[in-house]
C-alpha cells in the first residue's frame, strides 16, 4: 500500500504512456513520462504522477490505399487497469463548479516500490455534458477545450493531491507547459507570504521540451480570463500575459526555480528563445529494462547480472562475444520480420538490411528525406543484396501538412516497392515501437536542425544494438561518435545554421552506399563491434535512471 503522506514530488504530465492498452499518450512526451516514473519506482523515490484520463484515447489510425489518414475513437475500460478512488476535488471553471474524480495506477518498480499515477476524470453525474467530456480526448477539439484540460490538470491536480492525502508535496514537476496553471493554484495558497512568487518557485520544477515556437501553448487573454476567473488573483493578473496571451511556457518559467531543456543543445536553444531565465539541461533517457528486447535481456542477465538495477553497467557489454550479440539481434529481427509479414504480407527476409523510421509525422522531422531521390535509393538496393524499409507514425488530426507528408511517404514507398520491400505500420504504439527499435538494423532520423529537442527513439534502438543514422541534433549531438556508435547526416551544427535538404540527402545516400550497407553485408565483425559500442556508450548513459538521478540532485531535493 502507498502512504500518500510520504510522497514529496508530484510529476505532472498531460500524457503518460505506460501500457499499449492504456491509450493515454500520443508519442514521445508521454512515453518519456512513463519511463521517468518507472525509474522513480526502481529508485524508490517518493513520487506521484498526475495526468488526465482519456476514455477515447488519442486516436486509432487507419490508412487507405492512397495514404490518407483516418482517425477513429479508441474505447477502453479504465476499470480493467486502474482503481477508482473515493476522493473527489472541485474547481471553478468559467465561474461554475466542476467536480473531478480520480483513478490510480500502481506502477511497481523492480524492487517492489510503487509509484502511484493519478488519472483525473470529469465524467461525473452532476457535471454538465461539456464538462464531462473535458477528459475524454487527448489533444482534442479547439483551444477552449485544451485550456479546460490544462486547468483540470494544473488546478484540479493540485487539489486532488490534497484530497487523497498528499499533504507533503515539496516539488511540483511540470513536464512541459500543459500543467503550468498549477502555479496559479499554488500562488493562491501562498498569497499572504512576504514573497508569494518566491514561495511558489521553491516548489516548482519546469521542463520545456520543444524548440519550435508553435509547440508552446498560448491562449488569448480574453479566453483565459473567462475560463480561469477567480483562479487568477488580481495582484498578479498583469504579470501573466505576454503579447496579450497566456503563454504556458512563460508561466512555467516565471514560477519555477529549476528549469531545464532536454538535451545540451536544447538547453542552449531554449536560453536563446527565453532570454533572462536560467535554463539548465538534463538530457532525456529511456527506461533500459522496459525497452531492451527479451533476447538481449537474457544475454545481459548472463554476462551482466544486476544490469537492470544499474544500467550504467551496460558499458561492460564490450566484453560479450560478438557472435552472441549478433545472435540476440537476429532473434529480435526474426520477431519483427515475422510480425510485419503476418500482418502486412510484406514478404520481407531476415537476412536483408532493414532500415527503421518511426515517429510523429511532422514536417520538421522530414520523414520523406529517404525517398527524395528514389532512383539513387533503388540503385543502392540493386548494388547489394537488397534493402527493406519499415516506417510508422501518426500525424496530428489537425496537422494538414503532416497528413500530406504521410501521403507523400506512402506514395514514394509504392514507387520503389518493385525493387525494395517496404511497409508502413499503422497505428504506431508502444507495442509496435518495442518490435521496431529492436528488430531493424539501422535507425534513421532526419529532423530539420535545431528543431529536435532531444528524441528518444534512437536511444531505445541503441539499447538494442541498433545503429543510429541521424542529423546531428538533439541527443545525437551527445551520443554520436562517427563509425563507432553510428553515423551523422549532413553538416555539423557548427558548420551551418540549418540543414540544406539536398546536401543532407546526398550525404545520406553516399554513406548508405559506400559505408553503411557495405559494412553490414561485407564487414559483419566491424558492424557487430559498432553494435557493442552503441550499447556500451549510449545505452549506459541515455537512460532514465541517470536522468532521474540528475533531477534528484539538481531539482527535487535541493
């Protein structure tokens, strides 16, 4: 049993991804939150997670023959995975009372320690029809709906923690700006102190995740005033707005003592975006045990006992025989190839070099770069024993440009399919990700620099010995050692401010043709040696155990 009074850190996130059957996440932000809380449980930290319950999930993705994305509701039963709690909380929204109930998911760590995750739910009798729907859809509808959700998460989350007995919360960690409104609730509680803003700042930690201005939530002042009403005390009203908008990132920055970006480069970019704020950097990670496939888990159990408690010990992978590393990878690849052949009739072969690319379909991620010169791509495939390509990812329902990019990718795939085996996996989720990051041979990443704040899919791949081939942005600036842990695409950030697509494409194809694929087919020992270095160097560092320990030392208990 959890004693809520013993918990001292509350981790707020708009989405938390823990289980493919609990569809309360859309992508990287939610998966990171789940991995973070797993490590908190493993490390026996007094942490509680707070998020919203999305009974309709994000969406289930269907793709027609032309690559048009069709979104369907996801219906799931919270009672199959979560436990309802008897306590309720009440907030004021647009001047009316909204009641909130809570569900709890007990996330158990490797040592038996439980980190509870609280899911807030407004689907209660007595609430209006509109209010009952606030916690139905992740990132749904219009900006009023989004702001209502963020008020429930921020203000409702603080009140619910109090209601269930979390009376000793010392730090409120805002995972991105969605929960920043919690600062307004804390301000009300300390409004009589000599320096109320400083009292709030002592209790808040803020992590910003995006270097893209459009990625920072902001709401018109008129809407914010109408929705928040008495939740805004008069003495700070004028401090809350930037250009007559309630900017959630600025709210988080203003009221937090510790602020961080999610990679060294992203910290630098964030300091340029938000001058005047002291922004640190704590590079993201992934939960090693959760994302390492079964065949590698067994191998590490044999040679590195206790690695699951101390991922830093993955550095000793260098001592494992190459043939056993390769055998573990082949088992993971067999699982992936068998799965795509069964579900997509892809007719792929286990011995063929396989490229993986899976992430949210957004234009800055440039998912079509691999297909920018299909003649060259097909020539490379013919020159060797072949290439196979597996893609996955959803476009946001309102991202028209992202949906057009998705169609373009699928169209290009169809153009090369007579020479290259291709597969676009629909409805990308945690289960699919686990297969992909362990089963492909090369993980591709092609963002427009410097718009990749961190990226974590490549970290998952590295944990499984899958080599990374990426533009030098986000975490790859820290994890990249050319020809040792993987390869770079395009110029170094110090050489040019932004990527030139034509130059990136030429570098990508050239390295595939003359370095990467020849090494895979003709220099297997060197390839496996690189796999070992990817695990030893990147797996041992880019994990959430290390990341959470940095939060503990720098933010939580300081």
